[in-house]
C-alpha cells in the first residue's frame, strides 16, 4: 500500500521502512514523522527525478569513441569538400538539357492526319510498313505554348499532342519546356513535363505544419535537422562524387555528418543520444562491409538504366559500383536512426520504471521490444523497395519470366542486395543498441538502503536484474 502526503500515517509497524512509494518522502523538522532522518530521501522516483545518471567511467569511454569519430568526420568534410564540379557540354538527353517555364496559351483540336509537330502533314513509314498518316486517326490537340522565362520570354511555339498520349495539355496549364539551341528555329522548344511546383510546395507545407503541431519544439528541431541533411547531400555528397572523389568514402563521411547533426539536434547532447549514435555507427559499418562484399561477389556494376548510363557517359571517372554502395549506406541511415533511438529510449524508460533491474534484465526486456520493431521495420523496408520497383516487377510479370530469371537480372539484383544488406544492418542494430544502452544505463545502480533496526525489509521491485 502506498502512502501519499494527504493520507493519515501508517501504523507504527511501517516506521522507517517507507520503501517503494515512488515519491521520495522526506522527514521534516529534524527527524519528525516516520522517515529515517533529516534530508534523507528514499523510494525510487521515476516520475519526478532526472534521467538516469551514467557513471563517470562510461562517460569517458563514450567520449573516447565519439570525440575522435567526430573529429575524423570533420577532417573528412574538410579534405573531401568539393570545389567546382567539372563542366561538360550538354547532351540534351534526359535531365541534361536546358529547361524553361512556360504556359499553354491555347489548345485547339485538329485532324491527326493533317499535322505533325511542325504543323506539316506527316510523312514516312512506321515500323510495321504502314504510313504515318494511316496510323494517325482521330483528333489531335494543337497547343500554342508561351515561354515565360529565359532570353526567349514571350516567344510561342506549337506542340502537337496525340490522342493516345498519357499527358494531355490544357489551356492555362503551367509546363516545363526543353530548349535545344542547335535545332531548327521552329523545333528548338518542346514540352517535357508539367510544372508541379505549387502542389509539391503545398504538400511540403502541410508536412511541416503536421510535424510542428504534433512534435512542437522537437518537431521544429527535426525539420531543421532535415534541412541540414539536405544541405549536406546537395553541397557536399553530390558535388564531391561529381568531382571524382571515392563515392564510398564520400557517403561514409556525409552519412556520419548527417547522423551526428540529426541525432544530437533532435534528441539533445546526452548519454542516451550518444548510445544511439554508437549503435547507428556500428550498424552502418556492418552495412558498408556487407554491401561492399556482396556488390563485388554479385558483379554489380551500378550502371543499369538510362540515368546511370548518362552519368557514366558524362563523367566516366565515377565509380558506378561505389555509387551503388553509397546509395545503400545513405538509404539505410534514416531507418537505422529510428531503430537505434527507439531501442535506446525503451531501455532508458525500463530503467526509470525499475532502477533495480540489472543490465541482463534490461537487455532481455529491451530485446523483446526490439523483436516487434524488427518485424515491422524490415517489412516496411522491403515493401518500400518493392513499391519503388513495381513497374519493373510488372514488366517481368508480363514477360512471364521465372523468379530465378528475374532475381538474376542485374536491375533486380541491385534492389535485392540493397534491401537485404540494409535489413541485416537494421536487424543487427537492435541487439547492438539494446546491449549498449543496458550496459550504460545500469552502470549507476542505486546503493541498497540501510533500514533502521527492527524495520521490515522492503518488498522486491519487479524485473530480472
């Protein structure tokens, strides 16, 4: 039975043994009442006291690991910081072309047999031997597009939209146009995409508001950390790789910088956060080693689609397999942070609830929580990669390829290696982080209370420590 300040005193048999109340009652007025003496507090307060302390020795051990690591990251940033990325002549292919903003000023329907992109009747034969005119029945759309930015602002050009095209143009629609100066005057501009900046900005705003409303100050710090991570990616990682630096080394330094900034900014400079950083670092190292081994054993080149082919064509010095490994490391970092922070917090809260629990008991309890986390996180990671590769998987399904054939193709094998290596790192992060957190938080177990003569022993608290 717990005794609260507003309750009458317990019978004399309870005198001097107020253990386990969770409120830390003190004796008043020089030993009056039924406490053990002036200024002496008893009972383990996990509701009102500070976070569990960490022994001075373990603080030194953590500092001895993290301080040199942080210094190494800073040195890496300085040494690898990119200068000016090497220039190249634009190819006009994919993203490597000049673009401007434009507006669809007018749209009219015309016969597909009478016009092509230049407004001239189409000629020539298709691949099946039929003429282009025979293959273009129905009504096409003839759009007049006005260029809104650049040196040709105000210039108009004509764009013909076939009836079976996926993207149809509408009057007043904002679009992105590509510019090719070497083409004939009437073919220099062409519509390449829709301008979707407003809906994307609106969605980002809704996301930011939701994070701040729910997370409050912690949410604000998370957004700041997200912005800093984006800056590290765009100002350091990408330019350094383009400059010819080793992609793996750049990814390790950049990911480590992002990890340190994000974790300490969002969760504070504390032993709890430092344990999460250590757990993330160990797991990230495992991912790097496994990724390097299996990318080499599977003979993955990292050059499997048009985008990577374009990168290799523009910058032949870039190690594409190293770029693949860099993507594996950076892609795993976000989920790793979530797992390590959650496991560390779980162990800390278990200790707060039962300070008498030893590190073995904390580890066993924490690992039970971690098993549930593993099941959900691994499934989430696999489904995320599968969702991103869904069109590719559908293409293999249409071709009626066997599972072995699909898995053996380099394009799919890359995703399999990326998924499984990242998942192994996530699974390993749970016992690693849980063990570190249990060891650190249980280092300062409270000294046993010495009860006055004749007092009854305190009932045992729960736990297995």
